[in-house]
C-alpha cells in the first residue's frame, strides 16, 4: 500500500511538471509576454507541489506513524522506512529535473537542518526575508542565467503538522527550536524558463 501511494504521488508530480513544457510565458526572441503569465504558472506549480507534499505528510506519514505501522526517518533508505516530507519533496524534485523542462524547485530556510537548504543566491536570501514579512504572497522575479531568462518565485513553507514542528524543534542540527503550527519554516523556490 505504501509503495503504491508513493508511486502515484510521484506520477502525479511528474505529469504536472511535464505539463509546464507546453506553457510558454515569453515569445521566443522577444520580451513580449504571451499565454499564461509566469506568476500564474508559478502558482499552478506551487499548488501541485504543495498538494502532493501535504497529502504525503497528512495521509501517509502521519497515518502510518500514528498507527505505528511505519515511521518517517532521515535515513529512510538504510532503514527501509518512509522519507521525511522534506526528503519526499527533494526526491520528486530530482525526478522532475530528469524531464528536461528546466523546471526546478527546492526548499530553503534561514534555519536549515541540512546546510544544503540554506539560501545560496541573493534572490533566495531576499525571498526568505520577504516571505517572513508577507507569508501570504510569493516573492517573485526574473533571474538571468547564461543568457537565458527564468522566472523565480519563493513561497512561504509553513509548518503544516505537528510532525514538521517536532522534527525541526528536536533535531540536533536544528538552529531553531521554537516552531509552532503555521510558522514560516522557510521557503519553496520554484524556477522555470521564460522561453523554450
């Protein structure tokens, strides 16, 4: 049952990311917007990514742990357990990046348990500052990379369950130990090209 549910979530996430390939926000060779505005595309991707992660957290991780069937743990591969919700998002991100759509997404935080989740770019640092002040709206902007333009959005990543809060508050590598439900724990960065 667990592997089937994980497979379905991965399939749904992959289909959503593949769909982005048919969306073009900028006319090739010009700066003229056409089609779906990039803010809307980012909102669509955010909705799918968070729906998958929330479903996984609430209906798989929480349920299986409450019934003491299976637990989520950092070293899930070695122990044959479930990945933590943040790791689930990382795994689906890696699968999405194999689709050659140039769509990427990842978690960042001012208080990362895993140092790889610290903000790297000025866009990410500024995004974290903005979503702390205004968690109800994403921080967005155009990012230039190797003569290509990408649209970037940073959405507030909220503590949606007690499992999130408990893991972050009690983890030995966590630099912050007073999270509560609905606190901004960091951000979800979504980046995609503005042309094909």
